C-alpha cells in the first residue's frame, strides 16, 4: 500500500517549488541529466508510447543556437541557464511499440493514422515534460518551462535529421536563483474549476 509523502517532499515538488528565470553558478552534470531521465522515464504514458524526445542543451553553442529561436524575453534565460531542455515529440513513436508495449500489436493501432499519432505524441510528450519537471524537483533542481519560441526554427535547428520529431516546449534547468522569481501567483480553490459527477 502506498503511503503519503511527507510535507517537506510535497513542498519541494509542488507547494513551494517555483518556475525560475535565472540560476546560480552551481553546475548541472551529465550524470545529473541521466539521473533525471532514469526517474522520469517511469512516468506513465498511453500504451507506454514514450513519444518524448529530449535535447539537453549544455554547451554554449547549443544554447546560443536555441536562443536564436526564442523571444527577446526568453533568449537570455536560455543563454544563462546551466542547461535548457527541448521537449520534442516523435509522431513516429509507434515504430517503437513492439519493444515498449510487446504484449499486443499496438503499432497496428497507429499505422496509417497520422492524425491519431500526432494527437497521441502531443498528449504523451506533454506528460513526459511534466514528469521531467517533477523528477528534476525531486532530485533538488529547479526548472523554468516556457513557450515564447519559434517552434519551426527549433525544429530546423535541432530536429532536421529526424523530421518526425517536432518541438513541444522548452525548459531551463539548474539551481534557481531566488532573486529571479516573481511573487507567488494565486491558485484557485477546488470549487472554482472542478466538479464531481
């Protein structure tokens, strides 16, 4: 039986966690990136589709290339963060289903149906992006997920060799600088946006 996580853990992942606009000089190593992946990969996706494709921009060259695709407001965030992650989505994810979901012929569900593959890739890569944020926070890192970029330019710059992959969103990653966050924004009470049927 599952147990409730303690308040300190829940605070770190949700209640006191923030989206950061800037980071300290504390490094993020390649082994840290692997640790985040090894945790987040266990998050559920429909039929274990795992359509997310991640580019971890760690070099100055990669971050500069990505910054050129971003809005004027977001480009400095990308350049100054230790890492910026491109969360992509592979519309041909179904080709991996014989390996990832082997007990039925799940690939056949998507063969010849580009519209279904696109919808599934978007939905499930978004889930994987959320798992990335949760895993990073659980391991002591901070993130800054964002829109504010030209997806077509990002695709051309980073996914030209894999045309079935397109960009979903991007996120900075590091150890957040508290001076770069805004005041906490409100969250509504349950009754405002929820109903029980």
